[in-house]
C-alpha cells in the first residue's frame, strides 16, 4: 500500500517535472487498485485521460509539430548561450 502511494506521489510530481506523469500515476493506481475500489475508479479515469491525450497528439498538424520543434531548439540554444555567458560548466569535472 505504501509503495502504491509513493508511486502515485512520484507521478504527481512528474506532472510538473520532466517524466511520464500519467503513466507513473496509472502504475501506482494499479497497485492500489488491488486493495481499494476508489483506486480502481481513479485508474479507469486516468487511462481515459491518457487515451484522450494520445488522440490529441495524433491530431496535431505538421505546422504545430514544426513550431514545437523550433521552440525546443530555441530553448536548447538559449540554455547553451546562458551557460556560455554565465560561465556555467556544462559537464561536471
């Protein structure tokens, strides 16, 4: 039970941090669903949300995908420029 709650909390953190938040939450709820009926209901809702998110991603246009790639490249270039400008070591030595 504690492991299931720990996995759900980690998944919740991944909703705002990098990581597969919904997937980790689903795994934690799957563990909790073995014991609790409320967890089974939440698991069903989470799987539905994951399916809806997958459908939304599949419906994106080429233009939206290109804009996302350009924004990601801009972030990487900005991070490299900031590391160079502020003399931040890129690799720990």
